[in-house]
């Protein structure tokens, strides 16, 4: 953790990440970086050419192998604000973001998959006891209707 996250243990996040990987059937090591928004903005700009902070980024391993699945970067600043706004703990919000990142590492892409990632995230969220899935809470209601058609 590059940024201290009060009330959240590293060991707890490691255990949850392992559970999320098993639930998503993702093999290999996943590294999770929790950092300030400025660092997520830099990563978003450098790798996605979007000059703005974001809540979570996923970086699949450069080469396919069994040892490393990839990396996830999370903004502690945005996670804290989301948790406050949505009325749940910061630890739960970090878990929601980790699950979202794990699904990207497993090959899902909500921008192109006609709702497959959203459906998978909702199922796993319920299975793992998490609040509203990231895609479902950020998606515009009209786009959800269009994805169902």
C-alpha cells in the first residue's frame, strides 16, 4: 500500500484477492497497488491515454503464463469517497474494486462484451457478500437496457 488506509489490513485484502481470483477462476499471482489519485491519474494517462484519475486499473501480465496474472491499481482517494457516498466501509469498497480488476485480468471487458462482465460481476459480488457491483452502479440505465437487447 503506497497510501495508508485506516481500518484496512493488508492481510485481509490479500485473503480477499485470493478468494476473488478463485471465484473468477483466475490463475497466477495478482499484485494490488493502493495509491493516491495522482498516481492513478499518471497510470491512466500513460497506459490508457486518459488524463484523469480513475478508481481502478488492471494490467494483465505481458506474457501468458501460470505464475503471474497481472496487476491492479486502486485509488485510495476515490475508493474512500465512493465508500462514504454509497454508505459502506472502505474495506468493502476496496473489495469491490479488486473484484472488478480481477475480472479484467480474467479477460472480461465491460466496454466491449455486451454485458458479460456486468453479469459475472453481479453474480460474484453476491457470492462474495459485496455491495453493488462497480459496473451496475456506474452504468447509465439506458445503456443497461440496450445491452440486454
